[in-house]
C-alpha cells in the first residue's frame, strides 16, 4: 500500500498553473537589460494571445448582454452567466485592492469584489511585476502580423509591443501570475495583446549569476528544474508552442548569446549600449529558450595555420554555420572544437537528415555548470571539462547535437517521458563520435602525411 502511495505522490512535480486549454500565448516579445550589480534582468514582455475555444452563439450573446448590464451596474449582473469563469479579486502582488493602488483612476479599473472574470494564468517564479497593460490593437493589424501565408512582420510586431495602454488587474502568486480585466468573462473577450513590466530576482533559480573563468560576472540559463519561470512569465508546458522576439541591451564589452533563427542584429543606442535583437519563427516550448550574457568573445580559427584543424573543402556548404564563444583565458583550447564541430554537424545530418535550425552557437560556460552539456534551439552549452585536448570528451558534443532532433524538435508530451530522448541521444552519440574520429583521422593523413 505504501509503495502505491509513493508512486502517485506528485508533491515534487513542477506545478503547471497556466490555463493553456482556455487561452494560448502564441508569440512573446521581450525587451530586457541586465544589471550586473543588482543581478537582475529588468524590462518588459509582451504576450500575443488567442482563445483556444471559439464561443458558440449563445455564449457570445450572453456575454455581450452581461457586458452591457455590468456597464450600467456591475453588482446587478446575473452571476449565473459567469459559471464558466474563474472567481477572482482585483488586487496587486501585495494583496491590496487595486482601487487603492491606482489612485485617481480607481473608477476606471475597479473590479467588482469577488466577481467572476476570465483570468490569464502564467507560470512564473521569483519575479517582481510592476504593472500589466492592455495593448490596444485592431484585429486587422494583428492578422497582418501573423498571417500564416507570410513571414512574421517583425517590425510591425515590435511597434505594437512597445506601446502601452490601460492597466489590467493582476496578482503575483507563488507559482504564477494571474491577469484579468474587469467585466471580461470569456477568453474570446480577453485582450489579444498584454504587456508585463517586471524584473527578475537575484535568487531566481532559472538564471545563474556567476564569475566566469576570467573573473568577469556573467549570467546564463542553466536548465534548472523550474525551467525559465524566474526569467519570464509564460505558459510553461511542452505543448504550449510559441514563437518569440527579444531585445537585450548591454554595456560595451558584453556579448549576448540567445536562441534564435539567425545571428543577432547588433546596433548601438544613443546611450552607448549594445542592442542585440533575436527572433524565432520556429514554434517551440518556452522551456527550450536560452540566454547567456557575459564578456565572452568569439573564437575565429585560421585553418591554414592550425594543422590539427581539418575538414573537407566543401564542409561549409554541407553544414549550418557555427560560432564558438569562450572566455579569453580558454581561447587556446578552441581548436579542438573547431576541428570536431563541422565534422560532427555533417555526420549527424547525414544520419538524421537536414538540420532543423539555421545556425549553431557553442558557449563554454563557467565551472559551476553541473552538466557536461546542454542543448537548446541554436545554442549549445558545454562544460570546459569537454576540452580535454585529445577529443576523448567530445562524445558529449555529439550527444548534445543529437538533442536538436530528439528533445528539442521532437520530444515527449510531458516531462515524465524525458528519458526517451536521453535514450535516443545516448545510443547515437557513440555512432556519431566514432564516425567523426574516423573521418578526422583520414583527413589528417590526407592533408598532413
């Protein structure tokens, strides 16, 4: 009996609070700036939402009628028509009534106490929310931005995302952020674009703030068990796929490495900040998104001088482009990666088919990293332990590259079956590594007899 109870104990499971069956956040736009002194990221994130359920005619009429009644007298509305809506109280993260929090605008924002309104629930952990806004945009503009027959109009989405609008009610709880609008009782009536102004906390487990091998402070997502919940609020479920755009502002000397379809666009602001912009049109769960900010520099190899770095003449045409980032103190170890990576990418694609992404960044992270490697879309984190100098540990590189197919693009519906993807990659890593070393030995003999 005890064994049966233990097998059904879910007290240590990651709580899924997001109401993904009611509403879907299909696109995220974030604008963030790190404070290395305070060890926080601050800025905003804009969510583009769509209801998952189309209202039937009766529901539409009743909600419209209810809205008209509540405009006249919120307390006189027939509460029986709210049966499918969540009961909530309008308050901020301190539990104080929103009418007290917003001062002179209380009449505009006040929610009927204990009214039943539709609530957008986002998974989060250890974040501070300043405000939540409704971004007002017409349906035609949204349709043009996300027309399935055309590429995402990124500039238009940026323009919409930077707007602010009327305040929405919100509360920050232990595992989630709840957002609602007064007298909006159905998901199809909920704002289509929501903007959250917030900052992370130093103790948030999603982000690791640490000194790198060169004693410079850096921060990166390190695959914590809570996923990215203390980086940004989201619908954190494997089935809640979304695209994203991001802008990260840093001081000179810092680099930003992040998941995205292409290498970032880098510009400079009037204040002298470097602005990195990323985007992804590839729908993925938010848990797969990665971010790293630090004083790493890109290693560019001179293949004519490095006799141990060999690859077929047409390797660049047969594989996706890659970049390697390390602290300056480890640049002398980079040739090992430059020799292994192109061959590995080629052989994996020969076995599994075309690479699903357009590029591959590799970052050697600080010693605190508790794994030999971790893969995310377009970004691969490696422990410096992999740089053994004799390729003996590069089998881990093969393992993580295989995760692009098994674990990122293809994966289980929930986290209880992650062992399946590990099994695939563990099986393939030896096959890929053996082929890489065989080809490398042949090339070394051919070009350096």
